[in-house]
């Protein structure tokens, strides 16, 4: 199969209204209190919001955010319950469902707001939209298969990363919360009668100690932004804020802002290096953490003034520091630092006062030797997903409009 540029208007493509190829209907109300255990997904404007024991629509189908996440399409293979926050595909007319899904992604329906006080999407506003599609449903299928193959690989990488993250969290908990790290004989320390001592964090293994973050950090610094803010720059050096980070290795590139390279070069603090742990210090995302390793998401970047960089010294490793800060009780302590502060947001003194358990170096090094390859795989998958997404987003408008044809 080859890709070829071609004039689609003259090569078996046709102009129709969206309502001619797919009919949408408003979804059905279902309060969460009425959800009953079942296998049918309930699809809201942001995707799956739960499961129910009944369905209202046969799959495959498409939902579109009617309110909330306005205009965002979601594709579902099996039977499902479309929530009333969505429009759903009642029927397809000589069209391939997955092709229609990509077509709708291309149209960007959020611009068809019905105009009420609360943003909503009305099916009567989107059915008349004119679109160009292949007459042959097999060509529709070929196009969607190309795009689907990219999305499926991205989803597979995400599933692998989710498993790897859970494995990493399990090892951390087993070693540093349950204290079942391997002793000198390779047996679980606590279960094998390991010796414990009292500390400010309760009973801890002998030879370990409780410190404060200020004791294990080589530096604690924040970033800045140039006059006029980063919003005015469309390129340069990426400036990382809380809105970009959605989880371990999950980065929203669409929200990236930039600072000029000469400003970046003049920055005394705030430049990110491999192994930096980021802590978001104010706003709605206060207390959120992330870690940058193996060139993810950029090989050269910085943070803005809403983010702390926590750069560990030789006493703890970056991965251990990240997981320690991810502990629910530590996260809650950090969030409460804000509520106890005269000024909104975290300050340096408060962050430095967080207690941290320092294991023996040999245990910490052994943990690091296990986790580093796992983290490398996670971030390599993330970087591959970035490339795959760029390829998909480049191909989608060209394939879906017939500017490039499959021959």
C-alpha cells in the first residue's frame, strides 16, 4: 500500500452533510446513584464514567460531548449507555464507524456551541455540516485502519506503562513501608526478624534514619518567566507548568508554553536536568509531583514560578524521593502546608520541613538498580507515543479529506 497526493473531488469522493452519513441523538440520563454492577460502560462527555447492567446503544458507536467536554468524540466497540451529557450515533448510513470517528475529530465540533448560558452542543447544528468522504466504504475502512494502528500502539504503550508504574509502586511499598526488603540472606527483612528502632516516623529498620527534605536536597529552586509571560511566545525553550503534567510520564504537549532561548540562558534557577522531581506549589494543582528522566518530555526545558525543582543529593535517589513524596500521607502533609501558610502556596521553608526516611545506602542502591530500567522503559514508551501522535496528527487531516489517498 502506498500514499499518494491526489485531488479527492475527482476521484470517487463525495460531498454530503454529516447527518447523511451518521445520525446523532441525545444520550440518556443516569445518575451515579442509579448505577448497578454490570459490564456495560456508561459514556459521558469525558469518556467512560462507570459501568451499568443495562445498555441503551449498540456498538460500535460514537459519542460526542454535548456538555462539559464539548465536541470531543469517543469511540466504543461494544454495547454501551450514552449519558445525557453526550450525543451518540443512532445509526450509520453507508459509512464506516471508525472513519466517522476520525472525521469528527478533524471537524472539531466544539466551535458549534449552541449559544446558551451553559455551553452545549445541539445535534441540529452539526447534522448540516458538509463533509467530503470516499464513496467506497472499503476506502473509509483502509483510512481508519491506518489511523487506528497508530492509536492502538499508543494505547498499548500506555497500558504497559500503567503496569510498570504499579509494579514500581508495589516494590517501593514492599521495601520502604512494609520493610520487607531483602536482608543479607535475601529474605524479607521484617518477616525474618529484622531489628527495628524508634524514630519520629515510628519503628524503622536499624541503621536507617529520619531526616528532613532539606537534608537530602542538593537544591530546591523555582523558575521564572520573562516580561509579558510565556503565553506570548510560540516557540523557544519549553517552560513547564502544573497544567502540563497528568501523571508519571504523561505530558500534555498541547499546553506547552515557551520562553525565549536568551531568557533561558540567563536563568540562574529553574532549568531542569535528568532526575529532577517537580512539585507544584500553588493553584489548583498544589502538591502534584512529577519526575523528568531520560529526556522526557524535552531534553532542554525549564519550570515557571509555580513549580519547585527538588534535586536530590547523594543521600537519596530521585526515584526514591519521587515515590516518598507520592505517599498519600506525605501528599496530604504538603497540601496542609498551604492551608497553614499566611500566603497562598507552598514556600521553601515548609517544603524543607517534610520528613523523609533515609534507608541504608546499600538497600537504596539495590532498589535503584531495579527501578531505573523500569523507569527508562516508561519514558521511552512516552517518547515513542509523542512521535506516534505527531505522525497520526499529521496524517489525519490529509487522509480524512482525501488530500492523500491509499493506493
